[in-house]
C-alpha cells in the first residue's frame, strides 16, 4: 500500500474529474436526442472540462423531479376521467371545419397533449398594453365565480398594481382567486409585499418550479414555466405573449425600448382547455396542491351545466390549445411548427423576439422560400440577450440566400410570438423560435384554423413591418468578417440557448 502515500490530492481530483467528465460524455451520447445539443455539450465538455461537467450535472437534462412526475401522472388520470365524462362531445365534428391539409397538424398536437381542436369559439385580438389591461380589468370586475392567473413574470408596478388591486376586490367579493407565477421570472413579485397582501385577502399565491440549492441536485433549475394564462369563471380565457408587466417601467434600463406584446381574449369550449392547463400546472407543484385542485374541480362540476359546450357556443372559430412541457415526452409545439411550415403554399410570416433555429427548422424555412413561399421573419432590432443576438445573426446569410425576408422591428422589443400560414392558419402564444421554448420551458400556444382571425393577425404583422427595416444580402455581406466569426462561434452554443 506504499504507492497510495505517493498519490497527491491533485491527482485524486484529476482522476475523479476525468471519471465524472467521461460519465457526462457517455450520458450525453445516450440521453441527448438532438444532434445539435449533443455536439454543443461535447464541445463544452472537451474545451471546458471542469465547467462543462458541473454545467451538465446541473442543467444537462430536463429533470423536473420524480415527485412532480408522479403528481403529473395522477393529474393526467383525473383529467382523462373528467374528459371522458364531460368533454368528449367538444371534439366531435371538428374535422369538417378544418381544411384537409391541416388535419394532420391538428392530430399531431392532439396526440401529444390529449387536447383536440374545438369549434364554436370566439376571439378578440388585443395588440396594445392598455387594451390588454383594460379588457382584463373589465372581465375581472364582472367575474362571478373565479379568477385564475398563471404568468411567467409579474412585476407589481404601474398598471399591474391596478390589476392586482382588482384581484383583491374580487377576492373580497368571495370569488375563488389564485395566482401561479414562475419562481424565477417573478422573483421580484415574491420579494414584494404584494404576496402577503394577496394571501391575507384570500388569494392563493403559488410559486411555479421553485428553486434552491438543495433542489439543484434533483431538478434542473433553468426549466421555467413560461406560460401566460388568465381564466375567468371558466368562460373567458386569455393567452399570448404579455407578462403582467407595465412596459413603461419593465427593464427600462436595458436599452431595447418598451416591450410590444399581444394577447387573445377567448370564449367558447377552448377555455375549458386553458383551464385544464392552469389547474394541471398548479396541481403538480405539491401534494397539497394536487389534493386541493382535485377537490376544487370535483366541487366545480356542480357548475358544469353552465359551461357545457352547447352553452359555450360563442362564435364559429375552430381552435386548439397546445401546451408543451419537457415531461410530456414529445416536442409537440416544435413538431406543429415544422408541420405547418411544410404545409404552407403561399406565405409564412413569423414574429418572435428570439430566433435561434436548429437545422430542421432552418431547412423548413429555407426550403419553403426556395419553393416559392413568401417567408418573412419580423425580429426586434434590439434584444435583451447578448448570446441570442449573436447566435441569431449567424443564421441570416443562409436565410437571405434562400430568399427569406428578414425585417428588423425598430419600435421596441417586439415580444409577440405569432406565425401565420397562407392567411388561414395561425399559431399564437408564448413560444419563441428557439430551443429553450421548443424543448425545455412550459409553453402554450393556440392553433387557429380560421381565416378571419388569421387575417387580423396578418394585419398586425403588416403594422409591425411598417415600423421595420429589411436586411439586404449586399449590406449583410459588407459587414466585418470579425463579427461573422463571433456570430458563428456563438452559434455553436445555439442548441443550448
């Protein structure tokens, strides 16, 4: 055993680290399904072995915890039984109202989420902050039973304080009120006095995906609940890109201008699907939440006659709620976006604040342009992420060469997440065109199979274009080669952004 005395702590560390790094490499090769992510992690592990090993152990795999997975399974079984009893008729006959080329896209989403397209919905597009908040305030004031809110960011400043005060008033009237806010995105909200004030008034306030040093060892802490949902009385629902922030105050020192957002106010059967997403997110956080939500929904069934489909026929729009989360096992929104791009025959217009595509998405867009589809990307001229800014620009040459038009919006940080196809199909919601939204965050989108509402979204996209400038191939080629080197280097990390 004399040789053991000659071994130094440095050698022990190097040996232990080498084993850990090799173990991470093997897990990357075994676990990572996306080729881009696999290569990005291998590069990090080989170039920065200490940092790479720690990073992969912390954020390398989409772990949300075994307890959460168990609660998710129980909630899914509860909803399956509920849907079989009460919601099955919602999905009957929808196919007759959807164009045949979109049938497959609808089935992709339904298979991945269990939520199908519904008919007899009505929608109102809200495109300014004041319009969004004023409409929300009016609905909260008129609420009779419940107000349920789930938002990635809540910043209690400006007009958001007005909305929270209305929620206090609703709770004082005896309504069931609950807030589910992302623990990281809404950290300032949880550090404020508003949480205690709301709870004292009877509003339930919950943190989604809480973080902590101990949790880091069991769950991946950068997986966030990026959804934005407001449901009132199970009859009115909102979703879109708008966080509960007043753009006059939010990140005013970031140098990107005010955030520009959109929301959709919905009535009709799809509000039941929005409600299902909200309560499922609330239930899976803790065992206490799971039990409370199941009891609440069981009691709420007494009001089901008020909200059954035949009494929810608010319009003639066919639409589908598409939630996504890493625990679902399938990348349903990503698959829906790719399918929709390949279904386009005339035009594709996309607005997104963060554009970092992978190879399949890049190919879908460039091939669409090459086959004669008018493809337009509307991106903010300034974004609040250094890495995204440079990674995104690395893809511009390939897109421009294929004929994709890239417009840079100069009226602030365009935060709207919309995609329109041939002016008769739209995706509208919380999803950015990047790998984090596709594969990691909890997101939600509306698939809209309706020409009129899609045209309204197209008109809004055209309004954004009026405040944008197009990038030309010639101007982009004249940029310094050093910039291109930086962008292509950062692009290697794009699968992880």
